[in-house]
C-alpha cells in the first residue's frame, strides 16, 4: 500500500502562502499601513540628492525601495550579504520592498553604495521624517521626558602597547598599511561601567513617558560622560514639565536651570562617601526609579533587534547605524501602539 503524503502541490502555491502570511499577521504590512515611505524617500532625496551620470549606465533602484531595504536591514539586524539573500528568499521582504515581480534584486554592493550616498544626513532625515509622521498621527510627547544613555559595543581593537601610545597621542603607526588602517576604529573608545570595560560608542536618548517613543538622541564615543548629552537631548515640547534621569545627571547648575525654566526636577540624587543619602532622598530616588525604568524597556527592545552592537568602523558609520537604530525602534513601537489599541489623544 502506498504511504499517504500530506504535501499537496499546486501551481498557485505562492498565492496560498501569501494568504496564510496575511492571516497570521505580517508585521511589515502593519508598518506599511501607518508610515508613508514615499514621503520619507522624498526627504532623503532632498538632503542627499541622487548623483546624475552623464554616461548612462544601469538605472538606479528607486529611493523608496532602498529606504525600505534599510529599514528591513536594521529591524532584523542583517548584514548587506544577508539582506541580499533574504530579499531573494523571503516573499514578505519582496512584497514590502515592491520587488515581488522583479527579476533583479538589489545586491550587497547596491545596498552599501546607497548607505554611503545618504550617510548620516540621510539617516537623520529618515528619523525626522518618521517623527513628523508620528506627530501627525497624534503621538506627541506626553507624560514627561526620560533621559538616559546606553553603551553600544563595537569590535574590539587588538593593538600593541606602542601602537596604543601613538593612538593616544593622535598619531597613526607608520607601519600600518592603508588596508589595515581601514580596519582600525580610531574613533571608538574604552570606558568602564559597573567595573566592566566596554569598547565602542554611546547612544543618549530622550523618551516620552506616555508612549515610550524616542524624541531626541545623540551619538558619541563611549568615553563621553552621560551628563554631557543632557542639553543635546532635552525636549521642550513635552506636554509635561517632569524631567526624569538617573544618578549620573544631577548637578547644582542643572537643577537651578530646570527651576528657572519651570521644569520639575525628577533627577535622582547621588550620595557620596562623606555625605550619604538620607532616608527621604532614598525614597525619592525609589519613586523616580519606577518611572525612569521605562527607558530601559526602550534599550531592551533595541537589544532584541540586535541593535546594541555596531560592526562598522569609524564614527560616521556608527552614527549612521545608531540613527537607523533609533528610527526603526520608533517604527516598531508605532506598530505595537496601534495593535495594542493605544490611541493618541
């Protein structure tokens, strides 16, 4: 007796698979439903115009298609090589990028070239464009602002003691060939946190307490102290006057400035060896921590996206990666707000 087989073959199997994906819920469809990618592409072309070749050659892929690819790459933490493979393999990716019927797919070189073309300026335009669309949908900054920073590791550099000495002086070892210099990150720096050493960069963010969306951010090298970014990410547009931050941010000058501008200081106090915190101050810190901890949820989601690591070399490319990280977090957060029924008001 011939064994039974559950596999059914059909010329329209691909259509059935798409219907099944739609039934299960494609998160990319949700993103596309709430974000105008054509407007984002127009903004990228405005700040980073496409170069015009007088000699003809192969026509470029549309900017909107490439913007969608960059979003996929950051959402799922893919390399250029993996992005090319997944575009060939996944029908949901092809549909999201408008490549379902296309014979040619952007390869790894095309993706890398597009990133180099738009650079940090183009990535910032994407972040600002997404932020503007969030505001149009009513998701304005509410409930107070939370300021914090996170370390973003980069590939560690293995240099000799003599090389480190030269690098600390701002010089480059003479025996480094051009190919080796391109693989050496001279912008990232070392820092310590909770007794553990880290090498890489720093991302400071301003998150609103109501929706947990990133409103402002600042990128820098890891050795820069968190408090130096406070003014860069401070948001005066939040509907609440509460300002939350941890014990790395308090200072007399900052407290006086907040009071002068009529903001409510919700920055945790920091004790000292010769002047520990009183019980009242500890209770205040505990009350603030319950709200301030919401920013840790943001960093946790970024970490789930594979974002708390950059594999690039140099500050400009790290800035690009961190900017796309903040942009794609807001996209993912918007989908969650919509599916959870959290309506802007």
